[in-house]
C-alpha cells in the first residue's frame, strides 16, 4: 500500500479510470490465453511464419468474453490455416499467402482459384475491405481479363448488334477457352483496343500481378496458350500500414504489447506479455500491485 500512501491522488484517478473502463466493457484487467495471442506467439502454416500483426483466425478464442468479435492483430490480417495452405480473405475471396516481409510490410498473395491451374480463369476483382489495414503494394502491375466475349459478324452482313473482334488482340487458347464461339483475353492496359469492342464480354476483371510479370507480347501464342498462368500463380503483393505512433495502438506497441481490435476495426485493448489486457499500453499499470488489488473491484462492478 506504499503506492497509495505516496501518490493517493494518482491512485484514486487510476481506480476511477479502471472502473470507467470496466463499466463500458473495456477488457482492461482481463487475462487472455498467451499461448494463442500476444507478443510471444508465432505460428507456421504453408511454410510461412505468422506473427503479429497477423494472427490465426482461430486465435480469437484467446479472450473468451470477446470471442467472435475480437482479433489479436490488425484488422484484415487474420489467417485461416487450412491444411498446408495459409489463406487470407479479401472480401469474400480466398488468397493463398506465399510470403510475408515483416520489415518491408508486404504480403505476397495468389488468388486461390489460380493455384494449381494450368489454364486459370479469373472470376473476381480484388476487393480490399475498407476496414482492412492492407493496400495494394506499389510493386503491383495490372492486367485486364475480358471473359467470354461475343463479337458481331464482319461489316457488310447487315446491322451488326455487336462490334467485331479487333484484329490487334489474340484470344486465350488453352483449356476450355478453346471451345465455343466466345473468346477471352488477358491484356496489359496498353494493348487494350479503344472503342466498344468489349461490350459483348460477360465480365471484365482487373488482375494485379507483380510489375515485372507483364507480358512482352500478349499476342504471342506462348502467352495465350497458357503462359499467362505463370504471372497469375506468382500473384501480387499487398502492404500493410504500421499503426501511427500517437494513437492507442501506437502506445500499446511502444510498450511491447500487441494491439487487439474489434470487428468494427476499432482498437479494443493491448495484449501485454504478462497475460493481461490493458487499454492504455503495457508497462504502466501491469507492473504495479495496484492491478491485482483493483481486479476484484472490477469483477464486483461488472457483476452489479
Ligand atoms: C489454430 O489452428 C492452427 C492450425 O490449424 C492450430 O495449430 C492451432 O492449434 C489452432 N489454435 C487454436 C487455439 O485452436
Ligand atoms: C461464438 O460463436 C460460437 C459459434 O458460432 C457460439 O457458439 C458462441 O456462443 C459465440 N460466443 C460468444 C461469446 O458470442
Ligand atoms: C480448406 O481447403 C479445402 C480443400 O482445398 C476446401 O475444400 C475447404 O473449403 C477449405 N476450408 C475452408 C474453411 O476454407
Ligand atoms: C473489375 O474492375 C474493372 C476495372 O476497375 C471494372 O471495369 C469491372 O467492371 C470490375 N468488374 C466487376 C465484376 O466488378
């Protein structure tokens, strides 16, 4: 109780803060499972090491009271370890994580639909959710996938409802692309003909690839007959932004804690190495005996 005697004002203030925290459902003072979340945890899946700010999606169980709605890492960086594949979701789509550069803060991803396919079909745009900490990295180049395009008859056969196929582009020819009257194309933006030609396509998708994987010649049969699959399998990179130093997460990280977030992407609390949650960074309260003294009080308040 020497703390109380020497700093009575500060102690009362801190108690009030803790009580306030307890009343609004703040996890401060709660214990969590340090084998699942927190500064000491890392996991390997699909040959990639995952540690903060990434977390395994099943790790939400670390803080029982907030199960299903808390994350022990940055929003959007949850990893589902499915067998030997590490899957990250962007929107509703699965991407396989092949590499993480923790220093450069980039993640290498491959569309799960493309993995293992020699003649892949792109079926969605990349959707980076707003709440996610991820952004397309500046190493990314872009291709455009024109899926299942129909073209009208050549000029002269009466009124053509659809424009003819521009002579400057060549359709994909491998796998199922070689069947039927419709054609699909994978083109760098510079090769996309201007005009109305793509009106008859069923869908158009933007396909991020590494900047150095763009084709030299998208008309080359080596590209159209399956060569295009290689850049797709190599995938692309997204980067994440470190928390800013001044916010609550920044303070948490500066005191060697890991930030937890809720489903809305808001900071929930700091996972401290000592196994306690704290909404205000790790070192200050956690090494004082005050925490232990105040815990029963919080439980009392919560049960009222
Ligand atoms: C989460 O999943 C990984 C990989 O499947 C497994 O090793 C780990 O034990 C799981 N953790 C929890 C808390 O279920
Ligand atoms: C979390 O979700 C599981 C399964 O959906 C449910 O059984 C459990 O009650 C939920 N826990 C909380 C704390 O909401
Ligand atoms: C895990 O992978 C298998 C085979 O790739 C797939 O069928 C299954 O849907 C995946 N599970 C989840 C939860 O994504
Ligand atoms: C995908 O993105 C491209 C380029 O931004 C856009 O033209 C196209 O309409 C999008 N496709 C879908 C299905 O949203």
